């Protein structure tokens, strides 16, 4: 049944309960509404009130639904809502069923509000030029396309139009607090939409933003938070006095402990505590936990910032116009400093204060450090770091996203066409430098860093091990699967030939978590520019299709790279060559694994036991260390490494036996 205005007797009852209205004709109650649960309420303008039956658990105490001590203007209130002790007013809102609002200073929506949608953030470059619009269903990929493809004006303008159309389609005359939300002890909330089952507790101030949420993963915004021009995604936690202005927070991200951010984005599972961010594009798993850590004017993903990490983007000439890129998987050590412009290759570690502009995209997995006033690099050193192995294993396990729609498209692979092709390029560059460098020369300059001449061939060797491991592993896996499927060598090898959709299968890029061939991106850009994609949803579908094609695109890379590396087209591979591939895979995998295992054992050396067993003899010192850190035999990481060694051997034996049947 439809709602209706109160009868004269109803009005008298409401008046006796200290309620009032400018015009009772514009106040409507749902049939069955218990008017006894409406006390000391001022109604202004058009107001609809649902049923007031039911109770809410408020800080451990059951409290009745209903309206108490509030001014409500131009609102639609759902069933079983509890609104109590509102400081000034709730104005122009739809409050859905089961919502709880108690001790809220105000909740007001203004005409034309977009609730943070369409706000432009000046990411990556603090001086502007990479403006990126935020919307409720923004993905890290769409943000990357906005920020990093500004050189294509036609594409950028059309993409901006698609986003503007999406913003316009979501406009509403009223704000919304969706079903099951809980707002307790909050300060003023102006032009803020709140998604289902979100919880806001002790918030200081929110303006022009959206708190997206879902029943599968409620979003939490907590004590002392101040945010303006923002969007927070499903399952995120923002608390601990965080201060945000022009900020996007992705699904499952955590921001708190006095962290402050401006013109920044933190996508899926990122974490920002204590420190500061300015003009940061934080792709998935961007993590900064420490005080006195500043991230500024950079592109990051799968990143970990050590305490006191800092960057400079201002040379006091043309302003803060400099920017930096730390490719996926990078780390910066305590008190590290980078001078922007800098571009650091994937999975590299940066230690120390660097006063040179670093440019090492083709030297991934490197160790960059300072020696006196000189900045130096050891190429490929992180290939055999147990930390790299641990990171690769932990990221998928730490995916906190529970929403049914996981927006950011993430490829977690450490070894991938993207990193392997970088290593192939780096290997060739190192070997060329080795050939051209005089033996009298101790160092060569590479990307603003000093590189020891004796490390040129060694770095190339490290990369070759990783390249061999990746390519031969993929070949052995694909071939053995094909043999089991067909039982025939010719039929199996025929299946190794890809359908050949890519013209340049070796050229890859990283779209803030999504690894994909560059030509896929180029094709997407062309579709957008020509108007073939007419909605934002179609753009997301195209990106999803790229994500689903990753495995087959990666195989095209393997097929092309293997032929260049070994001179054999895989569809013509013979048994002997396949056995060679198996031996090369097992040898390189074993070598790298042994190096990683030795690196992990350093954590149990005598040096690592300094500070244990205070004032104890040597025996008790060791026992104290073991009681806290365990032993080589009991450590879970080393146990996993040992198990992996066994699985390598078992897999090698299994494939070898399979290949022997076709000699």
C-alpha cells in the first residue's frame, strides 16, 4: 500500500510527542508505521517514512527502530530505519531499509552533487598534465589509460567523454544511505553517498564523496577521518585519523594511522599508514607503513616503501614537474631517496640516497645502492632473493577483495612475458657493453648508475638463467599436456603453434596490474578513438577480455621468444630437442632455487642471532634465537622451498619418462 499523510488524530499524537512539520500534507507515513516510535522530530518539505518496527543493536544494546531527536527535510526513509540524535538535519536523502544513523552532526545533499564522481586528480605529476577522473566503478586499468596515454589527444578526449557519460548516468537529486548502513558518532557529512552495509564510526568530516560497499565485504570509515572529493571502494578500511583530499581508495585497501594523501590513488589491497602521499598513482598492492615516509609524483604497484622513503620532484626551476616510475614489485629501503625523474625496473630494490636520475627499465630484479656518493647497481641480484619468492607467493594470498565484482584486473606472475622480455633486452645490453668496454675500465655508466665491468657478464648470466627457466618450463608444460591429450607426437607438436593473433607477441606492457601485449592496448585505443566502444561498460568488457586472454597471449610470447632464443619453431620440435629443453629447464630452475635457498639460510647465520640470549652463554643464545625465530628445519618459508625442490625433481622425472616413450 502507498504512503499517506497523517490523519488529524495522528497529527495530534505526533504533536504530543514533540514532533512538528511545516506542512503535514507533505509528510507521508507507510501503513502500519508505529507513530509511538517517532519523537521530537521536525519534518521539513516532502518526507516519506517507512515502517518503524524492529530493533537495532547499538554498541551492544538493543534500541528500537524509529525517529528520535532529528530534523528531517525532503527525505525518503525505508523500513526499520533508526535515526536518533541528529545535530542539525538530514536533508535530501534516501535512507534505505535497516539503516542506523545515531549521533550524526548532519547529513546533507546539495543540488547537482556528484558525490566525488568526475573529480579530477593530478596523479603522477604534481604540476598537472596527467589528470585522471575518478568514478565509482573505476579500475586501475582505466585510471592508467587516463593518466599515461595523454599523448593521444583523440583517445584521451573520447575516454574522458565515456567517463563523463558514466558520471551523468549516475546523477540523482538526492543522496543515498543504502540498506543496512550504520552511521554512529559522526561529524558533518555533506554530499556523501554511502553503499549497503557500510559502517561509519567516529568520522570527523566527509564532503563530496562516495563510500561504496556491499554485503559480501562492508566498507569501514572510522575514527577521526577527514575526507573531501573522494571515492572509497568496497571492503576498504579508512580510519585512524586519515586525511584525504582528492583521493581514490580501491577495493580491500587500508588507509589509516594518521596517513594523509592528496591527489592520489590507491588501488586493490594497497595500504597507507602514518606517512604522506602526494600525486601518487598507487597500483594494486602499493604499501607504505611508516612515519616520515613521503611518496610523491610517482607510478607504483606491488610496491613496498621502507621507513623514511622520500623522493624529490622539484628542482626549483619550473616547479614540481618531475615524476617517477617504479615498476611492479619494487622496494625502497629505509631512508632511501630518489631524485625524480627516475624509472626503476621491475622487482628491483633501492637502498640509500641517490642524487642521480635512475633509468633502468631493462634491468629488472636489480639491487640499486649507494657506495659513498656513487649510485651503483647489481643487475639481476633479486632473482635469487628469497624476498622476491615470498612476495610472489604472498600477493595472491593477501587479496582481501570479497566483492563479487573485483574491478582491478591483476596478473600476479613474477615471471611473465613482461619481465622476461625485459630480461632478454637487459641481457643483450649487458653483453654488448661487455664486448665494448675496455678491461682497464672498472665501471661503466648505465642509466645514471655505476655498473662494475665484471658484473656485465654475470648479470647477463643471471638473466639467462631466468629466461631459460621461464621459456623451457612453459614449453615442457605445454608439450606434456598435449602429449597426454593426443598420445601422438605430431598431433601434440601441432598444438604448440598458436592461432597467431598477435603481430608483435614480444612487446608487452603493464596496465597497473594487468599484463598484456602492447598491441592489445593499441587496438583498444583505436576502438575508443573511432567510437567503436560507445559506453564505459563496453570499455570494461574489452579490458576483461584482455585479462582472459593473458594465458594464450603469454603462450604466443613463449612461441616467438623460444624460436629466437633456440632457433626452433615449436611446432617442428623433435624429441631430442624437447629433452634438451627439459634438461635446460631443470638445470636453470635448480640453480636459481639453490641460490634462493642459500639466501634464505642467511637469516639463520650467527650474524642474525646478534641480540638474542642476552647475558646468556652460547648454548642459551642459540636456544633463545630458535624459540623466537625457529630453525632452518622448522621455518615455513624454507620448508616450502624444500618441498618445491622435491616437486621440481618429481616433475622433471615425470616429463622425462613421458618423452622417453616417443624416442
